[in-house]
C-alpha cells in the first residue's frame, strides 16, 4: 500500500516509462520496437486517415486516392 498519492505517482511514472519507452512491443508488426517508437513511426501513416461522424457513429475514413489503383496489375 502507498502512504501518499505522490509515492504512488512516482512508482506509476517509473512503470509507464518502462512500459512505453524501454520494453520492446509484442505486437505482430512492431518488429521488437518500443511502443513509443512504433507510435512515432506510424504518425505519417495515420495522417492519411480521418474520422467522420455519421449519425451517432464515428467512422474511420481514408482518402479515395489511396486505393485508386487497388486490384490493378502492372502489366507490360
């Protein structure tokens, strides 16, 4: 048990630092990067998407140009 909020916060900060910055990510496509590095590497990719509200739901959308050539082959 903790005797103060400050004591708990100190331990929480240490744990969060380890969890997000030091340990490697266990996700399938993270290639043993830390969660922070995985996040930072995906920022540019995430900028291609936007969230739109439709009725009472939020929907993740992407610009149409991203898949304009989807399914087409480069035949020469």
